[in-house]
C-alpha cells in the first residue's frame, strides 16, 4: 500500500514543479536569441529546480539522517549557481561576445 501522507504529496508537487522549471529552461535555451538571455534563464531555472528537488527529497525521505547533508548541498548550490553564471557572463562580455548571435553586417 502506498503512503499518501501530507509530506509525500507535497514532495510530489515539488517534484512536478521542478520539472516545470526545467522544461521552461529547456524552452528558453532553445528559443532565446543571445547567450546572455540563455545564461539568465539557465541560472534562474536551475537554482529554483534544484531547490525544489532537494526540498522534495527532504519531504519524502523516511529518515532524517541525510537531511543535514542535503541542506548543506542546497545552500551551496543556491549560492554558487548564480555566482558562476555571473562570472561566465562577465568573462564573455569582457572577451567581446556581443548581444546578437548574428555576425556584424547582417
């Protein structure tokens, strides 16, 4: 028999919401025009999706043994994902990557 407690249902909803953010990210990576827009949607959606996935894992697991490790990993990812995306965008801008994907003159 399945356990349909409040926390398991909430965990499943968090998983579904994380999938939604990952699908939005995939759509943005395919259809956005320049590298900076793609990087922005990637950083935002990845951070939110990872946060939702870790929260869903915390809610659906039966024991509390792995919770501190998951929380530390979640805090690390929440801090580092936007920072690394910013550094990559800054490096691209300093190296002359423009806003348009089209070559100049078109």
